C-alpha cells in the first residue's frame, strides 16, 4: 500500500509542476487569466440547476452500473472455473449492471445536451439584449467581426465548458477513483505497476499542453486574420470589381490559408509525436503488468476471475485518466473564453433611459438650448458650440451648412442617438431624456440618405416594430412616401424580400420604403437627413408636406428643397450663424447666400 501512495504522490507532483519547455511563456496563453470567468460560467450553470441535478443523478447511477460490470464478470468467471456453473442469478446481475450503465449513460448524455442548449440560449440572448442597448461609440470602437465571433465561437465554448466539465470530468474523476481503489484492493502489487501510468501520462501531457497552447494562440490569430479578410472582401466586393483587384485578394487569401495550414500541420505533428510517446509508455507498463500477473497467477496469489476483473478495470482507469488529462485543461480554457462576454455584460450604457413621460398629444416643437457636443473619439474638436435654435410645430425647418458643419450631429442629438455634453434639447418644452425611450422613437423619426433596411419583406420593413398596424395605414404611408407604384410593380408586391441590408432594391426605392416606415408612425417630428438630396425634385418637395408628420426638420444641400422650407437654420463650424425664412436669408446676402 505504501508503494501505491508513493505512485499517487508522484502523480500529484507531476500534475502540480510542469517542466516548462524553453521558449514557452510561464503562464501559457489560453489558460484562464480571470478566475472570475470560470466562476461566472459556473454561476450561469447554477441557474439551470434542475437539469444539472437530473444529469448528475444519472451520472451517479451510470457510474454504479459501469463499475459493477467488471466485478460481476470476474465473479461469474470464477464460478465457471470452480465448476459451479453459471447461475441465472449471476447472469441477471451481469445483465442488470449492463442495463443500468447503458440506460443512465444515455439519460446523462441527454440531460447534459439539454443543459448546454439552454445555457446557449440564455447567454446568447443576454449578450444580444445587452449589446443592442450600448452607446453608439461602443460599436465604433469594436469591430463587427469581434462581436460576431463572441456569438459564433465564444458563447458556445462557455456554454459547453460546464456541462462538459460536469459530464466528462466528474464522471471520469469518480470512475478513476472508484476503479483505482478497487484495483488496489484486488491486487495491490499489480495496481502499483498499473498506476505508474499516471505520473508518466501526466508529465507528457503537461509538456504537450504547454507547447500546444502557444501554437494554438498563433493559430487563432491566423484564423481571425483569414476570416476578417473574407469579410472585408465580401463587404467591399464592388470596390474590388471596380479596381479589378480580385487576383490580389485571392493571393492574400491563399497566403493567409497557407499560414494557417502550416500551423495546423505543426500542431498535428506534435500531437502525433506526444501520442506516440504516451502510447509506448502505456504499452510498456501493460507488458509489465501482464508479466507480473502471470507470476502471481502461477503462484496462486490471484484467481483467473480476479485477473480478468483487474484487466477490465485497468482498461477503464486508463481511459478515464485520459479524459481527465485532456479534459481539465479544455474545461478551464473554455470557461475562461467568456472573459470578453462578461466584460460586455458588465458594461452599462451611459445614456439615461429612465424617462417615463408619454403625453397623448405632441405638438412637435423642438428647442436646442445652448447645446454643445464633442465626440468622445475626438475630444479636441468640439462639433457643436452653444447651439440655440427652434423648430416650430407644424412647420418645415431646414438645417443648412457646409459638409462637416455639424448638421447630422444635431440630428443625432434630437434622435437621442447621443446626448449633448452641455445644454438641452427640448421637445414641447420637456428635455428629451424625460420621455419614455420607445415613445420618443415613435414620435421623433429619422430617415437618412442611405437608410438601412433589414432582410425581410417590404411589409416587414415598413411595419418594423408596429405589429398591429392596419393595412389601410400601411397603404396610406406607402402612398405618401411614393412607394406604392414600385411596390405594386413588383411580382410579389408587399411580400418581396429586400435582401441583406435592402440590397435587392434600388437606392431610391430603399429610401421610399424608409420614408413609408417613418410616416406610418405618424411622427410628431420627422427628420430627413439628406434623404431628399437625390432623385426627383418634385417628389422631394412633396415629401416635405405629406400631412402625416406634424413638424419636419430637413437637412439638405438642394436649393429647391431649402426654398420650400418655412424657416432655415444655418450652421457654420458647429455654430448657428443665421436663422430666418428662405426669402429673408436670400435678401440678407449672408452665410446662406454664400452657401448657395
Ligand atoms: N463618430 C464620430 N466621431 C468623431 N467625429 C465625428 C464623428 N462623426 C462626425 N464627426 C465629426 O463631426 C463633425 C460634424 O459632422 P456631421 O456629420 O455632423 O457633419 P454634417 O454637417 O452632417 O456634414 P455632411 O453635410 O457632410 O453630412 C465633422 O467634423 C466630423 O468629422
Ligand atoms: Mg450629415
């Protein structure tokens, strides 16, 4: 027994202190840097404790079935050897052990798959709903590919970590302990020899893991580069075609792929080498065990039944130790993959969304009161400086100015896409943050020059967010937006799919759909940010006064659109320099006239 303890201590030592090969960092990449990630992954699993409990119960019952199998088989063999014959009771016990093992193993697997699926759904949803509420600056700072990778790669990893850990690792740990103890009890001397496999296995595994982790980090970076290359090429396919840069892109992609392939080959080669070393050691130990058991059998210390049980156990303990070796590291790496996810979930949007006001009637009177604003990405450059102007209810007001004068920024403040650094934006005399978030966005609606549509039908795009709107309202909005003609001309009419980002429609058609979407909400304030700057001038003037929006704020560079407005506000480098009717401003021969 003392020798057994020595073997166990050797195993522990090997586990605790890996001999780090030269050139590999002390803390290998991929090993969790934030213990919080593992704790939070486990806390997430705790939310599904019912499923987890059922899975663990099945695991325990399956383990009982699995360990009793070899024991009963050995007993039956001894009974045959002693000439007593096989009793129906013995056969029943073998069958019962097998059936318990099979039945509960299946249930265990099923429960763990269910657990993983539920975790995936919860975490994906939580992350998504958290992200859609983040400030716009957050999205400017994080590449879309990185956010996508969280959903497609990291969330599944985190969600599989705990179920995998509990299923495979816990099972293997219990089995290795139970089976290991049984082996020591059956034949202590043989057990010592067999358990020698542990320290050797652990040592080779530690060396291999340290090497693999640094290679895998390079592999991850290479894959990310390949993926983002593909994404960029697809997004910029028109530019690539225009400059006939296809071959260059192909070359770049094949270079990226070749680099990935080289790394993959290295990883696989090292894996093959270490597996070979491990297997050779395993084989040598097994030969020793067989040699020794032959001696013990010959001298009558053990029976053939005991030997069979022992060998069956040895096989099992080997596979469980294998799972423990490979799985534990995998578990930690996967659980720690969530570091970014938890960071995102901890991030709170800065905008105040606690407003509650929902007045039944809105006049649509907008006031900018000494508003100043600077983009966080460029704090040196104030974009709006002490801006004060009014957009009167029921009127069409145009915001005019050179490129970069701050028109779209003012619009973003009115839409509450951003909040002013100082000063206030008021709607009917009430600061915007006091309005309820959804109410405000139903009442103040923006149409941009190149509006974004979602993949789906035209109907879905126009009714976006308004599930119970009537057909007549839809028709009215589409007619006012001038979208009816082209919708009726389409083979599938309202049910035509617009494609990704509305790509199957012409730019003008996309704008009509976006305008119809805005008008359907009967907005108190309709903002048209350069939405009327190309296409038919007559239609542009009509859209200023559809009768479906009470107040209109239009940003435009088109003289005829500006002349059709009731009032103009002229911006220059972020400051208001002139206000008045188009006729007044033309007469004044000031900033507005210079602009024209
Ligand atoms: N996200 C951003 N981060 C930093 N600076 C920005 C950002 N968006 C705009 N700016 C800067 O703010 C200034 C005003 O931009 P804005 O888009 O409001 O101009 P604009 O009057 O709408 O111009 P245009 O007529 O070309 O649409 C510009 O100098 C621009 O560079
Ligand atoms: Mg603009």
